[in-house]
C-alpha cells in the first residue's frame, strides 16, 4: 500500500500515523521529495481500514498495491476451479457449460418442449425463470413457487440439470433440487443474500451488476466464498453505457481479464447483454473464442400464439444452429 | 403507445396482433407509409406486456407515450406530498429537512456528541449507520443490532428523530423506534425488500442506484407505494460515470426533473456523491437552490484519535458553518 | 416520424403545425386518445428539422422511425462495400485486412524491422503513427512530416500498403503516398476535417469516438460520403465506461450491429481498446469470429533498450502467434 | 511518482531501470515487501514518458503523484485569473459573466431583438452561433461567414461583447472583432486547433468534451496556454451518462473542483447540458451558488412563426426572470 501525504503535513499527525501503523506491525518506508512525501507500507495491510486512512487530514491519496480479494484470487490459487454438478457435468478448467431455456417459465408444456429441444441440440443445463425481478411492480413477476416445481419436474422428466434465479434467501428451501442458483445483476451487492448463499453448498451463478467493476464482482464472490461456499461461477451480462442501439454493452474483455484475476469459471450471457436475438450467435461464439467457460442463452418457443422470435430469445431452430457451431469455436479458443 | 411495424410485415400476424389488442379493449389506429406502418394505441395500455410485444416478429420498435409509474406520478397527484414525522417535523411542500450525523455509529459517546452538535446547528434529523453495506466482506460491517439500540437511545436522550439503513427485511422489528428507514443505492432494486417496506407505515428514504435512471427510481418507489406505503422520500446520491476526480457524479438536475415527474419529496446526499468534504458545502447549497426538499450530510468527530476531517465527512464546525448558510440559500431557491 | 403532442394542446398551434407539414408535402395522421394525441408522419421526412420541431410548445416528444444516415445505410445498398487498395489488397465482403505496426514511428531501422516482421507473419497493411494526438502538450507529438516520409520509404522498400493518422486537413498533400488515412477517435466529430477527406479519393479509416453511439459514427461517415468519397472503413476501438481495469471497454457487439446498419467494412482495434497486450490476442480472435472485416494491432520491438512487451503492444513473436490463429478463427466466423 | 514493480522482477531489468532514472537525475527509493517492491521517484518527473515506463516488463502499475498540468495549476498560481474584455467586462475573481443569445444566428432582426432584450435583462455578453457543428451533414450548418458579420454588426449597434464558436483555425481572420472565441465540446481535443488558438490573444471559452475528465479538460487548456495565450475560460456543459431523461448530465461539482485544481474561470452551460428549458433556471442558479464565474444561456424569440419556447432555449421573458434572480444567488454563493 502506498500513501501519498499532503504537502507540509503536520509532524505530530505524521508521528501518530507512523505509530498507528507500527501498532499493526507494519513498518512504513518514506520517500521524501521537494513537494511531496510518499509512504510505502509492506506487510499484512489487509487489516487497514482504507476509508479511515483516507479520512486523515494529512493523507492526499492511497493506492492499494495488492488486490482486496483473497479466496477468489488466482495468485493464491493458480489452478482453475472446476465445479461439478450432481450428474457429473463440469464447468471450468476447459469444460464448457451451455445453459439454455426460456426467460420465464410459463407452463409444463412450454418448458418440457424447450428442455427436450435444447438438450437435443447439446445444451447441458436448462435455464428457466420462476422468480422474475421486474422493474415494474405491475409486470408479471414469474410463476414463483409453482414455476420452481415445474422446473424440477421437467428436470427429472428430461434428465437435465437446472439453473434458476433466487431473489430472497427465505426461499432457499424451495431450491433444494435446483442444481445452480443464480444471483441476478440487481442483487450482486445484496450482501445479506450473498452471505446466506455462502452457507449452502450449491454452485452460485453470480451475475455482474450493470455498473459494477470486475473488482467489485470479485468482492461479491468473496462474500459467498468467505462463508464457506467456493462454488462460484461468474457471469458477465452487459454493462450500462451511453449506447442505446443495444440494451447493454457486452464486455467480452471481462473473460480474459477475469481469467487473469481469478480461478473461478466465467460465463457470458449474450441474450440479456444485447437484448437482440440477431446479435446472440455472433456474441456467443466470440465469447467462446475469448475463453469463456460457459454460455447462458434464452430460447423460447410459442407456436400457439405465433408470437415467436423474441426480442432477445432464439427460437429452438436458431439455438440448434448456434449449438452446432460452438464446438468449432472451442477449437480455436484462446487461453 | 406507438408501435412501429417492420417493412412488409405479414398480414396474418398483423391481424392477430390487432385482434389481441382488441381483446384488451384497445383500438389500434394505423398510419401507413411507403416504407413503414405506425400503429397508435390509445386506451389503458398499462396492461400490455411491452417485452412480449417487442418480441413479436413484426414489431420493429415500441415507444411508450405515458409514464409507467402511476402512484408516484405528479399528473395524477398534482400537490406535493408532505411527510410528517412523529415529532411533527415535515418534509416536502416547502419544508426542508436536514439530516446529519456519522457514517457509522461507533459508540454512545461519539453519537451523543455529534447528535447534540448537529441539533444545535439546526439539523432536524440524526443519521447514523448501524447496518453498513460494504463492498468487502472483510471490512467493518457496522455495529448492527447494538448500533440500532444506541441510535434509539440517543434519539430519546437528545430529542431528535433518526434515520438509518435497512439491509434485510428480517430486521424490520428492530426498526420500530426509527423514524425514517433508508434503502441504500445497492438495494434500490431489491424488490423483495421494497415490497416488505411497502407493508409498513414508516417513511422510506429510497436512494437512487449508481446507474439507475430516474424512471427506474420512480418504479422502485412504485413497488413500495403499490403495497400501501405512500411515504417515500427520493434521494439522489451520485451516479457512476467515467470521471475519477469525484467518487460519483452528483446529478443535481434530478431535483427539478423529479419535481416535474413526481409529487414525492427529493433529497440530496452530497457526501456520498462527491466523496470529498471540501465539495459538500457548495453542493449542498446548490441543491437547496435547485429546490431540494432535504439534505443528508455526513458529520464526524473523532477528537481522541485526532483522525478528524473525514474524506467525505464534515467536522461539527464545518457543518455548523454550512447550516448557517442554508436558510439564505432557501430564500433564493427556484421552484 | 411520430410526434407525441402535449395534453390539451392549443388548437391554433396544431393547425399551424399541420399546415407546415402539408407545405412540405407530408400528410399527418392523428391518433386521438383520452390523455394524448399521436401524430404520424409518412413521406420524405428527411427535410424536417427535428430540433425546430422539438422546440414547439405543443410537442412532447419525437421519434424518428427511419435512420438519419442515407449513403451508409444498408437498406439502400444491400451489398457489402469492398474497398481495394492500389496493390490489390481488399477489405470488406469477406476479405479480412490485418493492419499491424508500431504506435509511433521512431526510426527507419525500427520501422523497417517491424514492417518485415509483420509482413512475414501475414499482415497486409503496415500501421505507424507520424502525427500523434497526445492528451498533454508536453508529451512526444510524433515525428510528424519526417515520420510520414519514413513510412512511405519503408512502404516502398518492403512492399506493403500503409495506414497512418491525419490530424489537420492542411497536411493532406503529405499523405499522397499513404494508402489509408486514419481519423482518430478524438476527431470523429471534427466535421471540417471530415468534409475535406470527403473530397479526396483515398480510403478513410474512421475511428469511433470514446463516447459516441454507432448512429453518430455513421453520421460522421455520412459527412465523408456526402462529399463524394464512399471508401469509408469504420473502426471500433473501445468506449469509455466506469470500468478501470481496462483502458476502455471494447464493444465487440458493434461488429454485427454495424453490419446490419451499414454496408461499410468494420474493423476492430483491440490494442487501444484494452490497453493491455495480454488481452489483445483473445479480443482480436473474438472480433474475427464476430465477423469483423479487419484488425488493427500494435506491434513494437525495442531490443536495444530491452524495454519490450509494451503495455498494449505485442512483440513481433506474439503477433506472429496471433496471426497464425486468425485463419482458424475466420473459418468459424459468424455472418 | 510511484512505480509498483511486479513480483520477482528481473534484477538486470531493475538495474537498467534504475540507471535510466539516474540519467534523468531522479533518484529512486525502494520499499521492499514480501510480495512486492515499490519504487518512489522524487525530483522533476515531468520528463518521464509514462507510456514508455508502463510498457516495461517489470512494471505492474504507475501512479502519478503530481498533476500533469502546469500553467493551469492553482498550486503554481494561487490567485484567480481575471480576464478582461475590450469594453472592460471582467470574468473571474468574483466577477460573474452572463452570456446569453440564440443557438443559431438566423437574421439581423432576430439577433438585434434578442441582443437588446438580453442586454436590458442584464446579460453582459451576447452569444450566437454562426458556424454550427451538427451531427448530420444534412442539417443546417449555420450562416457561417454571413452570420459572423451579422454578429459583429449587432455587437456594434447594441454595444455588447460577443462570443461565438470556431470550428477551423483557417477561419481565425474572420474572428477579429469577436470578443471571446468558443471551442465546442467535440473539438476539446482537436489539438491542432488548440495550438493555433494559443497563438492568438483573445479569450478562449473551452468546453469540456462529453466524456472527458476534468484533468483532460485542463490538459487541453494547457495546449492553449503553452503556446502563450493564458486567457482560457473553462466551460462545463454536461457529460454523457446512461440517463436519458436529460440530454446530458450537468456536473455542477466540476465548479468547486476546478476551482481547487486551477486558477482559470469556470462557467456553466445549463441549456446544452439539460436540453430542457424548464431545467435551465434552477441549474443556472445552482451553478452560481456553487461558485461559477459565469453562465452561458440560450435565449430565443420567434414570434412570427409562433414557434417559441425552444426545447432548450428560454424566451426573453423567461431569461429576464432568471436574470433578476442571479444577483440574489450570488449573495449566497459559496467559495
């Protein structure tokens, strides 16, 4: 940690600061210049409260030199984490997981049909929303408990692991037969939820918030891991920018960067990121080539109303075409 | 609502869409051009699921013409909402509320001293954090239940209403003697929390998320109001931009704009927005002149460690100087 | 074009507006609702000054239904534009162009060595900066005229077309032997420069500004094209967001989206976008798979100072490895 | 300057780096820790090319400790710069300048009428656009030379200094009778233009780019100042964010922050920032209270077409009301 001190800082305050550091067994080293003094701290600086330090009269700025995330940090865990689902499906360490399914669970028929179809195309996890976070309280909030029951029923009928979103830790008992629990972007910093998920032993798919940095994403993973659950899968799903032609801006560079920062698997959600079905296949393949460990893709089928081709959902046929291209992309993936 | 249809859209699909609208008692009006067809919908379009509509093959884009927020909408409630606390303190409709106090509650002595001081300077609500949302699980998480008890004790001792943050609706019983319950920026779209707060009868101070639009803020207010609690106070606390010289960018234009959109009171938090004590007084006064109904300001005092002058906290002396200027600013406020 | 009128708009003003539209041979169609009136305009609305229209008392908002870009619009030019350089090298329509070279031209030896090396690896255009836009007036501004002369000399010696940046149209005569003229991100809306480039007949590599939308990028292309030069190559080079781990955020979704919007070739600059050499290969390959028509990559070699491995530059060896992978990525590209 | 070195950095490379620093008369100080080494540099580090340094194999990151702007820096010039126009009007150092007028010059009658009106209301500078930067090449580009001549004619007729935008340094001779030359947001980093303006002796109103940091704004001021022209007025006119309810987000905190960083005057443009006339008065007054040295406000009058009340322009009556409130706001301004 590097502390830049203000010009002409008060000698007494500096002595108190030095003494405070020594109390924590940290020996400061000084670099005195004409216009400034730099204080270098080495040792275990994780105990230092940066906010309190930054609040000091004599401190101009502080620069952390080591990362604030520990358990998620690749430096202390160089090998890729590989997470294995109950049926043996793996993610991470070169194992690509393809999650596909409808945004919202609507009925048993709908879910069964899509599940069969995406499994046949090669998806190895079924996604389907039961609890839906919606900007408006007047919008459909999902089938909730009933939707979860349908999801588990279809899982057993078709034989495919399932992933679905949790919005409230009170609902955790309902997720007993769910294989992967998703935390949505809006809840990435719902710390009470994260702590409770850290005490269960299921894989957690943690989505990056719309305006959160990668370091903040890792700090949220750290909330889960520090409670004992190391099975965290990170998900980039688009960030909020000024561009209005896409719903969000997909940050594919997050894939190689997160792979440098952490050992956790990284998946990409091109459906929510772009909000446009026509952009999903190229973004999915680009993510695989950039080294993504998985994809989560919306697939929808609504023949009875002929209301197909969702704004961001692929049809089963479009997904089948995409799935057929994934292996080829994997062959040229860069890691 | 205006629907722009794709070029050469399928006649059968268009008939189905028209029929669907009529089922909802909405009569579409068409404007046919050489290259496009525009469909105007009037009537109660709040029932229409825009996502489902946007998912149709034949739809190019949709433009909402009326606002999606209802209970918060000034159109349907032209008078300012005035919220009154138990002791008679009012906010809204020309009543300025000044909330001040420490970021974190540290001890009874600390809190008592600051409470006395800010009350003497003219603050009419004491703020103090007991449950602290922290990016890092390793950082101080607040005194939690003990902090809440201290806050209530000091409230009674000094005679000043209090505001503090809730992070989990399970903690609601602990907030019985709190006057205003704060929802932090990170929980602005924690919809389960909002719904529970909508079922209590305390004023809710709802902070805008770091990358949320004003419309989204109002939709979150709507979550609370639609459950029955109309006492919502909106708070702008800085948005995330590319600028790094301040912690966030304070959007003061949110004050007059929200006053056009909604009847709810609007307060400004210049401390968290800027992250710099030296910017707090000018931003606080600018907010008052722009018509803000309140301010929430960090004030800290830590004489025993001489670690005063927090990065974003004013000293009691600085706050006293600012408080003395607020009345003058109010005299020239524009509304 | 759709105009949403304000509630209770003045009848006289509405009549004047209607008359104004008819003067331009545009017949308005009205949809009257309880709370609003929508005015649909079809016909040639390109003559309408949207700013003036939006300034009317009775207008609440306006929605363009057709795109403001004409010559760049794929709707009116469905075939991909293919640009051919003097030596026969093509870009667009399935032809991938790989531009590589140093950020700044430093000496004949440096440039010659890098040119040989990247050509041997498979690059078909040499890049090299002579005029350098620098944030600071005190930073190295490039070798300017001397650098341009070196670039042309090396072009002829090695036999490879060259691309370099222009900052001032007064310098145009110096670019006579340059094959592609680059407009940097900071000059994307330097309209006087664009107009002059529209009057020359060289291919223009137009970089997207750091906070410009894709529509704005196309409007800047339109400035060049409307003066007669249709040889515009669009370049995405990262946009400015809140993320600080990369220099900018590379928006790869711009590739398929621009391909829908326009017939012009689209290239990606992963070096400037990420600012980190370690991210360049994966982002370059991802861009190719997403359908990019070209890449522009920084390659640097500085053995005498052993100051290799530039922050965002690849070494010749790293570039050679990447170049060897590009063909494989092209095989699985999605378009 | 602080350099953080990579773990286990190569001893030979470190020696070469140390030697390179000493060649520049900079003595490095080392802080060695278990996991990292920090190198503190004091002395005149302005000669160091940070890009080249950051490109070194052994360097993990660099932190500048001193600001890169020199002539604009308040540290080296503690007194406010006061700029005086030919007629004695001053800006800076407590002198408030109010610039008002139409976005575009349309005719002598229009400009004369507005000039009279705003002067009577208290404006001390007339603004009016002759060269208009427009996103679209098909939009009205301003009256150009003819507009400039009208502006100067009205200046002389009414007796009020004038400010107008330059887009091309070739046009400089036309600006001989203009009092303040404006550089628009899109040209903030048009460095060739800035250098030419640095060689004239007129005050330059430099607008912040839509996604530029305050440090970058000061570096652009530095381009002008380093060529000899110290009369630079900085202008905040809104930055680009995700919010869509306003055209841009006005960053009023830029006023007190720039006053800390620099001695140059700071003005606010609430018209372009918000894009809504209804927000202009409150934002203008808030800016004055925050310490702004000036305002630039759009005022328009178009009675013959009854097309008044421009989206972002005040009517002369609205401006008169605002002008009457400015003095009151100035009385409670915070500096």
